[in-house]
């Protein structure tokens, strides 16, 4: 029995890779469950007018070829699903037997998604310093609360943990090592941040995760062996699709292989339970050197 490592939880982060198309979003869920065999499929919810100033809303998208509107605000609104659509996505997840998750970026979004009682709730790196949002979730959500710490200082990290401690919710908190780039080159993934988070916070909080925006899948296995209990990766059906996140996302076969490899590593991370395993006995009898008389 493996007593050192928990079975990895694999989260497929769809985000806005559905391109604002509800049927494509449902295809993501079905593919994540039936082909990739992951534990949770995650979307996101933003309230555009709460997050953007008037100037930001009416400014052009910084990368126009990936924009779904004439302004950045229109682009963001185009990619948003309303509460009824999220309710249907959750219902479809329940029907297929996969966890529905969501990142909430603001209090209005949090109120809406919490009304659905999601299996998995996350605060993105972008809004993890919004203490009003964190306080609201601490008060109104009884489950595990996951927070990425990309583009976050150590002082800001500690403020998050202290807030959760003051609210009596620290053991519900999972912090995710993360580098906020799309995609992130290997040298900027900084995997040893996982061990820093473990050393600094493991005794105070509920756990440590890893949110990766890199290419390939070997880094995720390393993240798990370093102590990340939850592995989250951006997920797309086609990396050539319009949108800035697709290039940092795994296509279905990549996600499937990553989930398979993580679970196989979990099985392998153990000591022998006897000096010679049963599987070795026939080989020992046939191959082991013996001194001849």
C-alpha cells in the first residue's frame, strides 16, 4: 500500500477554450471523461463589468487575431456562459460521472457558481489578492478552496494563508505552484516552488497543487513526485484554434497520456513489500547465478 503519496487528482482546465460555443463546451466534458479519463473538468466565470474599467472594456484586444469582439470587453463577454448554461454544464458532468469545476474571478461570479454547489472551486492567480472575494468564499463555500499563486509575491501568498487562518478555513486551502505565461518554457516552470510551498505552508493548509502552462507532459509527472497532489492542465480540442490559451493547452491524447502516466507513477511510488516479489520468483529460479559444485 502506498502511504507516502495520495492518488493524483487530474483537472482539465477548459477555461474559455470552448470559443463561446456551448455545444463545444459539452464536447470538452465528454472527451475529458470518456477519452482522457480525468477527474474534473473546469470552466471559468467572470463578470466583465466588475473586472474591467470603462477604458479597458473599450480598448482593443492586445492580440487582435485572437479576439472574439471589436473591443476587449466585447471579446470577454462573447466567451462567457450565463448561470443557466453553467447549470447545464454541471448537470452534464453529473450525468457522465465527472466532476464539474469552475474558476471564479469576482464576487458576482462566485455567488452564481456557488449556487450550483460545484465539486471544485478555484481562484485564479489574477484575482488571488482580492481579499473581499476570498473572504466571501470562505464564508459561503464549505468545500476545498483552490488558489493558484502565479505572478504572486511571497508576501501576497502569506496574506492569503493568514486570511484563511483568521477565517478558520486554512485546512480547506490548496495552493498551486504556477507560472503565469502562455506557454511557459521549461526553465520558467520552476518546479522546486512546489517544495518551497510544502516547506512553508504544508503544516498550515490543506495541500499543494500544480497548475502548468507548459508544453508536453513530463513536467507534470515530476510535479506530482515533488509533492503536488492535484495536477491542473489547460485543455483544448485543437491547439490551432483561435484564442491565446490553446498554445499552452494539451489536446485530448496528450491529456489522456498525462492522466495515465500520473496514475501509473502513483502505483509505482512504493517500496517492495517483500525482498523478492512474486513476479520475480520465476526469473530468479531461471536466471539467478548459482555456484556450481
